[in-house]
């Protein structure tokens, strides 16, 4: 049984992709909650609730994206 070796180039690519897209998704989620609460004068509590709700959607999207990326990318070689 051959040992599997980590493909560091693909692993770094996947981690970098995850960080970049997560920052963008959560930035949009927080900004959207803040903007909608300010636009409709909903107050700070509703603004925080909207930010949390949109961040939950962003986390769900990020989880699905990373599952698909890991399924497609070859993170190990050999064996």
C-alpha cells in the first residue's frame, strides 16, 4: 500500500480561494444588512439581525463552495 502525499500547490490554492471568497461573501453580507437597516430606518437591533441572517446565508454558500472545490481538486497524490 503506497502512502499518499499531499499536493501542497493545490492545497494552498484551495485555502487561498476559500479565504478570498469568504472575505468577499461576509463583507457583502454585513454591508447589506447595515445598508438595508439604514435605508428603511429599522434601527440597530434589526440591522444586527439582518447582518446575522445574511452571514448565515454566506456561511452556507461558503460551505457548499468548499465542498465542491475539495471534491474537484486533487489534494493528494499517489496511492
